[in-house]
């Protein structure tokens, strides 16, 4: 048996007074630094939070306060008088022109939302699928071409569409060429609702008594079911054309984030392209779809610049929208309190529509 230095077996030796406490102090110092890092983080974001509070939260609270007051916007705010919910009562329950105009703006904007949001969402998704195809050549060109209308000035595009739908514009020229004898129409001056026009084509010239004799917010049920006017349809076409490119890029980013392994596994299992699209692609695009629908709803309920540039609310108030009504009441009629009340009613409607589409897109258990 080899001999050597004997090894002591037993309890480990206790640290003596000379043991180095540096690691312990370092650990405590790290803990203190971690707390200081949290404080430093708040200091770094404080300018952004201050800006949001000063330029976003404070104006919202001030507008809410103004909505309960009678203020023209031309005098100091402290000279305004409190009137409670009078502005909201004028808009929602008090019979008169104010409520009727607001009802017309809600009707027009509702048709605008129902027409624009599905169209731009479906078209943007289809274009994203096409551009994402690996067999497509010139992807950069198509992405730029589809996105270009979204970065063009909305007022400039509005004036172009005014020319397109003028009596000598491209729309009338094409219709005259395709349908000889067609009378050239000033499309942006057509106030008839497309539903009423379609019913007249099939012989329904007068409204049923049930729809004509009952009203909601000063508008008969027949007027509520008129559909968007021809002028509003032209503006809806413009909106779809100018917003599809932006949403196409969002869908394209979502499509490129889908793992290729899932599609390959489904292909190995024998899934057809249609099955892969509806069972894999569409469910995985639900978060992006929710984002696109939310942004689309917010944008369509805030439409103003196209209305202002193309029709100014006409003809016969068939292109009135709440956003344009806010401008008219606030800056033309000097009724800032009522304009603020309209803004918060629209805010509530946006929350309702967002909640409904979130409920529709929720993931099943």
C-alpha cells in the first residue's frame, strides 16, 4: 500500500477571521445596483411619459371637461359656463336639427365602416399572400407599388378622385365607352342611397309604412336603411385604395413569421394547399388580423380629410361623418362643447366595435 500524506476526514474547517468577505459584499452591491437600475429606467422614460401626459392625457381630460360646458372657443376657457349633460342631450335625445345631423353622420359613418374595413382587410390579405409567394418575381416592385398610395398625400389623392368622378373624368369616359348612350353623371353630387336605388330598379318606389312611420334619433327607419350615397361610395373606393398597402405590409410581416416547419409537416401529412391555408395560415394570422381590424375601425370612424376635400359633407349631408361634424360645430358654428361631446361619443363607439371584433376573433377553448 502506497504511503503518503494522511488526509483528515471530518467537518470542514470554519472560516477564520481572515476569510475574504469580498464576494459577499459584491453580492450585496449587485442587489443595490439592481434597485438603482429600476430608478434609472424610470428616469430614462420620464421624458416620454411627461410628453404623453402633457400632450395626450391632459388634452383628453380637458376635452372631457369642455364637453360639459358651453364654450365657443373664441373666448377664454374660464368664461365658459357649465351646462351638465346638455350637449349630450342635444345630440342623442333632444329633437331638432342637431340630433338629426348627428344621426345622419352616424348612419353615413356606419356604412363607411361596414364597406371599407372588410374590403381593405380582405384585399390587403390577398395581396400579402400573393407577394409572399416564393415563386413570384419582382417582389420589391410589387411591395412598393401596392404601398405607394398609402404614403401619398391624402388631399392630393382626394383631388385626383374628384377629377376621376367628374363629368369628363375617367369613370364617365369608360362607362360611355362600355355602355353607349350612358348619361354622364356628377358622381360626387349624387345623394341617393345605393340600397334605395337598387330597390327602385326592382320596382319599390315607396317605403313600407313600418319603416316610414317609425324613427330613431329623428331619422326614419327607411332613411337608416338607405345605404351609403353614391358620393360616399366614391370616397369609400378612395379609402380602400389608399389604406390597403399599409395593411398588406402588416399581413406580410405576419405571414413571414409563420414557421415553415408547420407548413412542411402538414404537407408531409398530405394536407392540400387549401387545407394548409385555412387550418394553419389563417389561425396563426389571428393576432395580425386583430391589429388590422382595430386600426381599420379606428381610422374609418375618424375619416375627415377626404370628406373635407371632396364633398364638404354634401350632397344633402349624405357624406357627413362625426369627425367632419366635430370640425363644423367646433370651428364654423363655435360650439366647442358640443364638438367635444361628439368626440367622446365616437370614442365610445370605437371601444364597442373593437370589443365586438375582439369577441369574434377570440381563440376557442
